[in-house]
């Protein structure tokens, strides 16, 4: 069994990422050591967790995540995932994971065509992956969202698979962006890759007025520890 | 040979198009009642070097699938391909 102090997270930084320091602070506060990994790096060796943070990787040009998918680090990320490594994509990180085909579906422009920047309630719908393994189904979390393209879309077959395999981890209590089935966060089939639009790292300090992000990160860290 | 190309990237039929809807809703107030069914996509111009039009189109097909469009939500059409 690992000790908590041994957990080491890599935070991938693309040109245009802007949440990497928030993620580092949040993870440090749950005793995870962090290091930034530039997108042109080709190695993720020695890491227990990799986070793709929010922001506007490569300016979001063409589509959010479309160019980031071709960064050299992505090949290492695929290998990391294939070897069972745990990856968390937050907001733009979620968009990158879908563009890279590492999570199913796609994220379109918000239904109301507004950039949404607000706190929003999400509900835990599955706890079979390490991300929410320690949270009872039905747990509600107050988390900030901050996006223009968070409207999750996939075809009916994919949606049925997501539902039947417990891959829909978080749903919005009051859908803010038109997302299919109120989806706020999903995992891959193996459960070691998660993407979510809300920003848990921005809800980890009393100064932010909400701290439910800590609940989610603590759950993940606890799973990785055991 | 060098070909000048114009590619349209558009949302797949049936997917929400809030930009198109917003423009369509503004039209009556501007006096354009006769304009309907607005959709918004992207137009991308580029040049491609190839030995033939067939080879150019093969390159463009791959480019569209791998980069210019997300096939889950978008489709593409080469609107113009002219030897230059």
C-alpha cells in the first residue's frame, strides 16, 4: 500500500492552459505532490495521476481541444492510460480528452450561446471509478462551471453504453448548458479516465466560498492511496 | 500541382446550432422575413500540393477527418478545388 505522501500528480500545461496553478494548489492541499508537464514533453513516467487542466489550449482555435490532441505529450498520455494510469480532464481538459478519442462523445457550444461562469449543483450518479468511489450515489456537490462549450453530445448507442456501464459520473441538478441527459462528467469504460466540465479545483478553499471540490479530490486521492 | 481549396465545416443535421438559431431569430426585426433556416459553420481556405486532383482529394479527406472536423458532430464538404 502506498502512503499518501508518495502520490505524485503531473499537470499537463498546453499553450493557453490557465488553471494549472489552481489544480496544483488544490492537489497540494490534499497532500499530493505536483509537477507541471509541458505539452511538448514525451514522458509521464513515475506519475500516479495526470490532470489536463482547464483553459484554452492552443487558443481553442478550430475547436476546443482540436489542436492539443496533436501535442507530443498525448502519445505518452495514451500509453499512460493503456497501462492503467488515472487521468482527470477538467473543462478544457475534458474537451481535449473527447477530441483525442480517449472519452466518447463531444462538447458543443452551450445551448443558450452564453459563456457560463457560475456555481452549479451536480449529483454523483456512479461510484464505480476511483474518482467517486468514496462518495454515495446521490451526493450533491456545489461546483463552479466556467465554459462556452460544455454541451455534451453523443449518439444514442454511446449514451446507452455510458448509462449501462455506469460511466456517467456526474449530472447537473439544473442543466445549465443543454448537455445530453444533464451530463456533467463521464469516465471511459475502464474507469481510469474522467472528464468533467465543473472545476473542483476552484472549490477547495474557504476563500472561494464553496469547498465541495475538496470532497471530489479527497475521494480520488483516497482511492489512489488504497 | 498546387490546388486552391475551399472547405465547408458544418454541424451535423439535427445537432443544436445556437449561433444559427440566434441569427434566425434576429432576422424579422431587421426586415429579412424571407430568410429562413440559418445554420452557421466554418469556411476554411487552403492550398494543397499534389500530383493530381484525385491525390489532392485523398489528402483533403484525411485532413477533414483527422483535424478540420470532429466527425461526431461535424461534416465537411470541399466546395471548391481549383488548380492554381
